[in-house]
């Protein structure tokens, strides 16, 4: 018995030929000029949105950094003011030179000059009266500040002793302290008693 061979023929899809005889299966219709313009507008709009978002992020980041710098400056000024007010109201005739040095180290400008000019007389008076004073800051607040200067109001109590009053007597001070930034440090430039 003979085996029948079957052959299958594959037929190619019909090719459309125009009257001139060109093959149209490979031809893709070109997009219209309106469609191209629309896509260009979409591209431009996306680029503009991305740029606007980057600018907005940059502005927010800049504002955040500036706010942090301002907060840091205020905190630094407040800490320096508290320290200087404590140093200014804490003195002992037995350790006057060391105590005065702390005040001078925390001051600059007019305040430093005034304290330097009066320190000799103050030392004599404290030694003659065997005076001591121990100050502590009760309250402190920054009332005005920028990154280079600040004004701080402080409420300070001090226990004072001397030959006339050997038992400590409490003194209550309200101090206004102006400070200026010198490098990385805040230094007092003016001190006055208020209220």
C-alpha cells in the first residue's frame, strides 16, 4: 500500500497593489501636523511642570533651611545670654579675677569696655565688703533676633552676702542683654537693668 503524501501549501496574504504597482502593506499613514503639534505641547507642558515642581521644592527647602538657621541662631543667643547673666550676677571677692574673666570672655564691644573700665573699683569694693553674689536665671526670652544679633530679656535672682549682711539676701533683677555673633559665638555687647 502506498502512502499518500499530503502536502500543505501555505498561501501568503494577498498583497494589495495599487494601479501603479506599489506595495501598500508597509505603508503607515503619517501623523497629521495637528497631532505632532499636540504632542509637542504635551512635551512642553510636562517639562514646564517638572521645572515648576523643582523650583517649588527648592524654595521650600531654602525656606526650611533658613527657618532652621534662625531657630539655631535664637537658641545660641538665648544660651549665651543665660550664661552671661549668670556670670555677671555670680561673683565672689575671693575668686574675683576668675569670675571677672568669665564675664569678659562672654562679652564684646561696649559691654566689655565698660566692665574692663570698672573692674578695678568693683574688685576693691567687693574685697573690702567681703561680698558674694550667686545668680540664677529664672526666665529668659529672645525678644528680637536675626542671624547676627539678638536682644534677650532675663529675670535673675541672686543671693547676696557682705559684711553688713552675712545672711544671704535675695535680689531680683530684670536684665536686657544685647548680643552679637562673633564667628560661631554669641557675645554680650550691652547690658542694662530694666523694670
